[in-house]
C-alpha cells in the first residue's frame, strides 16, 4: 500500500478526521448538557426536589466542559439508588 503524501493518510485527510472528531465531540457535549439542564428543571417540577450542591445550570455547564464523565456523576447523584430518598 502507498502511504505517501498523496496516499490514504494525507495531511488533509488527517486534519479532516481530527476536525470531524472535534465536531462530533462538541455536538455530544452540547446534547448532554442540554439534557442535564432539562432534567434538572423537570426534577424540580415533577419530583419537588432540587439538584445536589449546585443548580441545574451549573451542572449543565460542567457537562458541557466535562462530557460523559460529568453526566455519569450527575446520574449517580440524582437518579441512582445512592441518593437518599425523602421519607414518605
């Protein structure tokens, strides 16, 4: 196989791949941040409870920056069985 500058791994294709990777990562971060923001608002309205430590907007901002790891922490804190349930 020819891997020269005019071959399959040209610098232009590499930059295109990196650019598409960044674009897709950005889209995923924005989508998850929006979902966290909406979920925090619905949690306040439907379940009459607030987010832990900070507001929903700050959780969304952290998700925008941190991505899927922050979403995992958000879910663990707010929706898993680790969160203490209010007395009935």
